C-alpha cells in the first residue's frame, strides 16, 4: 500500500507552505525523512527526528536519526523503523523537526492510503505549495508570550529567615 502524506511547515506567516508526497508503507522512517528534506530543498545533512503525535499535535515518542540516548534509554531509529509500524489510520500524525539549531518544524499527516500505481516511482512528490523561507520561523514559548515574566521574581526575601516558613526542628 501507498501512504499519502501532507507535510506542512509550522510557520506564522500568511503563506502556507506544504508538500504532498507518496511513499510505500513498508519504507523506513529514514526514507520519509529523505523525501521530506528533498521536497523542501534541504541537503538532509542536519540532525532530525520524528515524534509521534496525538490529534492536538502534542509531541510523543521520538524516532531519531542517530542514537544519542544514554544507556538504558532505548530510542527508535529512523533507519530501522518501518513507516506502517508508527503511522496508520488510528495514529496518522507526526511532528518532524529538522536541524535542531534552526528548528524547522513540520506537521506530517497521513491523508490517504491507496493502492500502488503501476509505472510510478516511489517515493513520489505529488504537489508543492509555497516557498520555504530563508530562515526557520521563530518559535514562541510560554515565557516569551508573557513580557512581564521573570523566573527569579518570587517576592521572597532570602535574608528574612523569620518569614520563610521553615521549621528548623522538623525532625
């Protein structure tokens, strides 16, 4: 079977940037990584990871390009993970992050599962919409949204031992 994906750049601009592509369900996540990078004009030489996602695009389990985990923390690898083992009708969404310095972030969604077409080479770039910007879009984090946020401001005077609510005879 052939999986048809829509890969959308996470950007806050007016212009949508996405690619529609086809790939065999039996190909690896590394093959999916390669068609995504090629379709958006990247050289594919930067670190990247896929993350399983739920319906609200919350980031879940990582499928990494390289094993950078510490001993005992098993991470699925793109090169050995088959697409259909991760993505299917019950779990159709992935987050793809390319180049951890620039943080190019894409939403990858399984749009359709179809029969293989005779005479078509896979993976196949079906449709291109929009141009990728020169730089990755800026990411807003919660602290960035709150201009008055100060992680060190808690109204406690550390020299005022009487009001720190500390029982020095606790044991």
